[in-house]
């Protein structure tokens, strides 16, 4: 009403008596205006009159409860209730208003069920003096809902809830789901049993993600044999991860075989990848071993299966078995000599140069034009000679000079010369001579027209941040598709405080993902709604997929968020911070994300307060003073 709008203006201009008079006029016209009751209560609180403020707030809550009873919610109902709950929590009066709040809660749940319930629960719990106790009280009201398990599930699935409180909600959801299943008639058991299994599985996932392995194992055991069997069929990767983390992998594999449960290959690989991410390397290797053995037994003779199993055997110090696998692969996988180089690289990475040199020699003999094999063979033999005179040094120089080879192979030969101390003149390219020298090249040596490899080498050895960035940027200008160089350049620019350049360097790697559109958007000062920064698992998996390890990806996302914030792209920065937090918890990133969201919300509020720019001076809505920027 006009009275309420006038009262708001008086309140903002710190004229409390005039504001109170207009709020009273508002209530004379509409005694059910909860906002007017709330404002009067707030003004009484600010004046130190606790009794009067609680009385006004009680009237506000009862007014909202009456609206809920009549299904007369209106567009502002949820904002009004959430605002009251936040205020009551901050001022510590929730207990004083428990009775009217219980009435409001009962009326709402009867009429609305769980519709838009989460925002009300969040306002209550996050602002309560003891959030865990508030969670317990909220869960106690689940039975007021038409479907209690759905009520508890809202808190069980709430990412904003603290872990101990969320686990309480998960346990309550399981208890309620169990009760619903027990009460259902035999012919109606299917759905409640499915819900019960879903809630159990969600809790196991939650506990395992938080490193609470013993609790996750106990949760699995509580479900009984039928649930364990269902989990094996529906979520085999989760069962294997849990068994591995709990030290029960071998018994679980035996149980699966005895139960006739066939775990598909993808589940084995997914479980192994998840275990490796959390540092359970031995258990991950055991699952990968089973995966590769099964694929080979099924006559899937892809080279990757043999090489994967051979790598595991090398890590297990079972050299003869690894060599036998490699020889078998060379006989049955692909074209003759096609996999010699890949096998040699595996052996070199495991410090087995003798067999690697043998394989490279076979490949180079069959394909003398294969520069990669020639360079690797020569470099391997020079290293094996350990400083002694060897004709392979000349072979390395010959490869670097050979114009018939791809330039990339000649660059690798020059790198090998520098690494092994093999000196030579006249390599046929000044850049190769710079790369082949023992010392890292100086920037002035590398910054020549067309030099890419030399720039990258000099950049990695540069100590000055600005030079570091300049060298990487110059290399990328000539070879823009080099992802490794682009990531290194991004990190260099970020470290040097060149945030605009850092963002520009990383954006091309995100062009084909769902982030491209989000990064292009700018938060306008005229936007009246703060942007939504929801991040799901699919988005997290997309971020720099294939370009970096999961551990490094979290760090890169946080750095990109910092750079975006530094150049004023606050919405995109918040999104990147949310991605970083989904990948790895970080208190500093969490604090920055919360601060950015607060700034964006304040911008939106100022947009709602601004005057409309038009020919007529009269405004279509009340105009309010602009909020001051937060420090």
C-alpha cells in the first residue's frame, strides 16, 4: 500500500516515529500485512523494547500462518517467512516464538507439503544459534508432512548443511523410509523399498566422500544381505570402492563371484579411478588388474589392455610377467611393429632401458624413417653408456640434422642432446642449436621469429614473472593448440598478476563446454536478480577434462576464479569458485565465493532500488537509496 511505501521511506531516512505511524496506518487498512508487523517489531527491537518486538513478531507469524491455512500465499510469502526466520535467529528469539512458529509450520505443511520448503528450512537452520539443534527440531516436524521421508530428504540432500547435521537428516530419512516400507501392504512394497534403498545408498556415498569409511561400512551392514545384493547389481562401483576402502576387497570379490553377480568392466574401471583420486593406489591397481585380465580373457587384444596390465606388473616388480605381456601384445595386437614405441616408453618410465632399447631397435630397423623411434633409441643408448664413448651420440646428432624427419622429432633429438651432454655444431637450425645447448636458453636467444620449442624451454627456466608470461604467450601465438603450454602460460600469468591475460589464455580450452556461455555473460548493474551459480557433477567433469589431473583441475579452477574476480567478471568468478569447491574443499575459496555472491546480491538489490529512466518523472514503483558497497 501507499502507507507501507511511505513508511519504508521514513525508515530508510531514520525517522522512526513517522515510519511507525505509517506502519500502523497500513495495519488499519490490512491487519494481515505481515511485513508491517515485522517492521514494527524490528523498530521496537532497535529501541531496546524486547517485549514489544516479540509481540509484533508474534502477530507477523500468526498472520502468515492464517494465510497458509487459507492457501493464500501470494508471491511474497516465502520471502516474508524466510526473512522472519533469519531475523529471529540473528536476534536469538526463536525459542520465544516457538509456539506461533509451530503453528505456521503445521499450517504450511498441511497445505503445501514440501513445496519450496528448502528455502524456509535453510533460513531457519543457518541463522539459528545452534544449527545442529535446529536441524534436530526441523527433523522432528517431518511427521507433519504428508510424506515424511520427502521432508527429511530435503535436508539429507542439502549441500549447504554442515556434514554432522546432514548425516542426522540422512539417518532420519532412512528411519522414515524404513517405517513407510514396514507399514505398506505386501502388494505395495515395491516403491517404499526402492526409496529406502536410495536413501541408504545416498548416505553411503556421502560417508565415503567424507572419508568416514568405518561409518559407511556400518551403514552397508545395517542394510542386510538383500540390500548388499541390490547394491551389487545397481551400484557395483560404489560397492567395490567401499570394500576397498574398508579393507574388504578380496572377500567382496569372492562374495560377488559366489553370488553370481557379474560386475561389468566399466564399473571396475570407474571404481579404480575413484580410488586412485583419494589415494588408495593399491586397491585401485587390484581392480585395474581384474579389469585388464578380464578383457584379455575375453580376447579383447587391444594394446591398451596389455600395456595397462604390464604397467601394473612393473609396479609390482614382476618384470618377467610384464615382459611376457609385452611380447604377447606385439604378436597379437595391431599391425607388426605398431606398438613397439608405446611399449618402449612404458619400459623407460619403469627404468627398464635394456628391453626398451631392444624394442626401439626392432621398430627403427623395420621403419627407418620413424624419427621418434630413432631419437628414443639413440637417447636411450647414450644414457645407458653413462658418459662413455658410444656411436649412438653421433646417431642422435644425425637425427637432429636429418631434414627428412618431422621437425618435432628433431626437437626431441635436440632436447636429448642437451640432457645427455652431446654437443655438436651445424644442426641445420639455429633453434635446434639453442635447444641442444647444456644451459637453459636466455630469453633473447629464444625470442626469434618462428621459435616455439625454444620459447617454451626458456619460459620454463625463466625466473622473472613478466618474461615467463611473455615467452609462453609468444609460443602460443605460433602454436595455439598446445594445451600443456597454454595451462603453463595461464599459471604464469596468474602468478604474475596478469589476470586479464590469464583469463584469455584459458578460455579457448573451455570453448566447447557448457562453461563457454557462462563465461561470456557479464553481471550488469541493471540486473534485478542475482545470477544462479548452480554447479552439478556433469559440469565439474567437463571442466578441463582431458587436459589436467583431477587434483590439478581444482587448483586451476580456483586460480581462474581469482583471475575472473580481479578483472571484474564476478558472476563467472563465482561459478569457477563453485567448481573448485566441488572438486576439493578450500576455506579460502569458500570465503571468496561467499563474498562474491554477497556483492552480486547487493548489486541486484540496488538495481531494484534505482529509479526508472523515462520521460515522466513519476516512478512506477518506490525508489530507495542505493546501498553502500561493502568494504
